[in-house]
C-alpha cells in the first residue's frame, strides 16, 4: 500500500457571468489525476505554470475544495475527513512553499516562527524545550543559532527558504510537499537547497512530493516522475525511464527546454 494515493482527482472552478452571477462555464484546473507515492520515495510532479501542480498540492492539505476523486493517506480517506479529524494529520503532512518571504510572517522572529507549530501540535513541550528544538533545526538547515532572534527580512532568499524548511520539520512530519521550493531562488542557491532537502529526507525518513517546472531539477530529486499538462497527467514512471525514453510529446518538449551547457 502506498503512503499516499491520488485517484481520479478533479478540481473544477465555475466561471460566473451575468447580473445573476450564474455559472456559464467551468475551468478544469485538475481533471482525473491519479498517482501513488511510496513511503520513503520522492515523486516529482512536473509541468509548466498553470498545469495544475500547485492546485493538487493544496488539495492534499485540504486547502482547496475538490470536485471529485479520492486521496488516501495510509489507507485513510483524507477528503472525507472533517477538519477536526484531519487536524492530527497536519503535523504528518507539511509543505515547503514557493515564496520564502511570502510564507513567513514578517512580524515574527525566527524563534516564534519555529515555536508556533510546536505549541499547536506538542502542547506538552515547555518554552525551553521548544527553543532547544528550534536551535537544533536551525543547525540542521545550516543556520547559526543566533538567527533565532532575527526577523525574516534580515535574511537572504536562500536563508529564508531554509527557515521555511526548518518550520516544516518542527512537527516531525512523515510526508513533505515541496511546492516549487527553488524557483524563486538564484541558480547558485538552488543546488544548496536541493542538496539540503536530500540530506534531511534521509535523516528524518521523509517521503517527498517535489513540485517544479524544471524537468532537470525534478530528475535530480525524484525516484518517479508525474508529468502534468492542462490539468491532466500525460505521463508517469521511473525518473530515468521518463527522461531517457519519454512517450508523450509534451514530456519531450520539457526535456528540450532544459538548458544545456555548450
């Protein structure tokens, strides 16, 4: 049984018009998407902007209403759960967001940012225990302990993304969704963050869903690749097989778009 299984997922948004605001059309952002994520593996979800990748990610966290299909985690139906039933799973399923500055509260210190999820999910931890865990997490992501008293705007983009990763790890998740975690970073910093994600995956025994539009990055990170186009899955399989022997024209176009050093 896979850790996560998505079957025939559909997310449609009505287009309303007229003075009565009636639905005149529908946008099929995600249409009958299916894939599995095995425990301990990394599945790469790749496609151009607007292909539905991030919408799928938000649906897995119950942040976007779903039109149809099923999502099961450890064999349990996520979509059928109430918020109260799903809340304990939020600490098992965490997300690293695309924009590191937009996902961090500018009014909170790094210590507060890392302590907040611990206060919610580990109420028994004392303030000293939370601070100790926060300092340990900063060390794991390569930031000094004196960063605890600083604010997000005092860090570079790559450092802010490290803080975002540390926040996701603060509740000891089992499944980490990385939604375009390096697309907003300089090329020189991207490799550092990708290597960091690989390191913490091994150390924390994580399962990853890695979302990106760059097939070269996805290949570097993933065991399996799922290719999305216009809300549909057009190809999926082992990373090496998809990249070496693509079956769909769109996959070949993504490969042709990968920069090549001359």
